């Protein structure tokens, strides 16, 4: 096992990874940029200054800091360079073990069109659409005519809803194609798009996988991620209220076998879309740990960061998976009612506590939320014996959570939890926009 682990990330991500490292007896070293240098939680860890605001994306600066810190492994967290195949390869070249999948796996799954063709060959069902990138508007029009409108244009690289456009009719496609391609090129350095049929009233369901370097891959269950705004998740739960026990076992086995055949190791997520008839279709694979991984940890009792570290250290990782109860995670963002980020000073902070309540955050009272980074400042996760009890526990936790000095997503999350549609479990990816527009 490693002795010193470099964490190439910030905030809540770094706190989360560092916590497991300490419990395992490993020394975490955290990369820190100038805007983050004043955070109070950094007083508890060894830090490595790497430069200005964009240094979390600076491969050379991060590797130089990791070498100087005498780290033998590097955990990328999620976001930033976590799905950068070149970065993973450079780590290995520097004799620093990248805690994640191989560069080849990141590269093949990062190209969504390649990922789709790979998973199709390995037996996972796909949403109807283009076989690869559509090079021109004319090519997109032809595929759209074959699959039928409405359709989605999606960036080949990246994620988070950027480079994505919904198209209802042929006369909208040219403008949407230009906008999506330009946005993708700006965000990911790759303007290529692919096209797929838009599944109306779809639900976003994802399966957590974990593989070691000995050919073992396990599926740790699924998460429901359909509470979204602008393709960004706001609340997640596990298990999904609509995945049947038989489907959970069958699809979980298919997902694990596909990843095993692909030679995948490390943590990863198979993202799927469920249609109104209950069919699950492969969308993409995220070759990293997800923001919402704590709900899986709460129902399985496993520590995914620990399992990642053990897999990276060449240990055999075949955990027993016996999910119990229900877990819900709420993302706490420093945003106004229109989801615009609002950085600022947190003048008062009170975190919820109690059995089955977990808070992942970097914030301490008196900290300043910098404007340069993501607006998510905390995650509240609860676990209970069933879904109804988990909803009640989350409502109490959010009532106990106090964040003063900046507006947060707490009022919107309370509205979601109180909604009859959410409480029934009968909701989809269109639910939150409809709720905020005055629906139920």
C-alpha cells in the first residue's frame, strides 16, 4: 500500500479523499491554488501550493508538486483532470500510481461515440442514434429523420450538459448544431457532436462499478439521478424507486460483465436512461468517482475511495455487496433562485448531525467561497430503513442546516422533498423544471 497520496483536487473532494487516507494510515498531500489557500480546513493537512486559479488543470505543476511531496500515488477526485487520459499516462511515466482506470480506458470511454460502440459490442442496449460523430448538419438531418424527432445533439467529449442541445424539428437543427459544437469546442477543445433520439419522460439511472487489476469487476448497485436542472444533478438516491429487483440483478450483472470484458479497473459509472416502458439504455460511462457516490456508500457500507486505493495498489478487490435501506443525497450549492453562483463569506454555519446523517464539506464558519470554482460547497447524505423514512430524515437535516452569508439551494431542495410527485417516486428528468414553474 502507498504511504503518501497526492490529492489533485480541491474543497469537498479533497476533504473526502483525505479522510479515507488518514483512516487507512496514509498521508494525504493536497494541491492548493492561490484562491483556495485561506480555507480553514487546510490547517489539518499537508499542502502543496501549485499556482494561480487554473492550476488544478496544470499537469506539469501538479506532477512537479507530487514529485516534490514524495507521493507514490495520486487521486484525482472528480472534475478537473480526473478523466484526462494524458494526465493519467503522465502520472504513470512519473512513477506515481494514478488512482483510477488506465489511460486507454479513460480515452476510449471519454469519447462518447467510441464508448457507445464499445458497450454495444459488449451487450449493453443503446439509445437509437448516430453510430459516431455527425460531421455536418446534412449528416445530422439524415440521422434525425431516421430516428425521429425530438433528438439530442451531444458533445463527443466532456459532460455536465455542455455542448448539448434539444432539437424538436428539422428547421431548428442547423442553429442548434452550430451552438452545441461551439460550446463543446470552448469547454472541451473538441467540437464533435453525436446525435441520439430524445427519450421523453426519461429517468437518469446509473450503475456504480468497481474493478481491480486482476480482472475482477463488481456492480455496487444503482442510483437515481433524475432531479436535474440544466442537465446538472441536484439530488440523488439509492436504490432507484423504479428499478425492479429483477432488473437490478440482471442489468447489474450485464454492466459488470461488460466492464470486465473491457478490462476496466478502478471506479466507474455506467449512466443509463430509462424510458416510460422501463427499458434501460446505455448513455455514457464516467471513468471516475461520481459526486453522488456517498449514497452508494451509505446503502452498501463500503468506502469507495478505500476500494479505489486498494485496487490501485494491486490488491484483489471483491467486496460483498448487500445493500440495505435507502439513501438520499442533496447538493448544497451557493446559488440564487435562478441557479446563478453567488460567492461570498459564510458568516454562520451549522451542520446537521445524528444517526444516519453525513455531511461532506470543506466549509467552516468564516470561510470565503471563491468565485473561480464550482458553486457546490457541501453534500448532505442520509440513510434510513426505507425511502419514506429517508425523505423525512433529509427534511429534518435540511431544517437543521444553517448557511448564512450566501444564498443556497436549500429552499429548492426542500420544495423537491415536499413535492407529492417526488414522494411518490414517479418523477423524471423534466420534474424539477416543471416544479419550479409551479407544477407538482
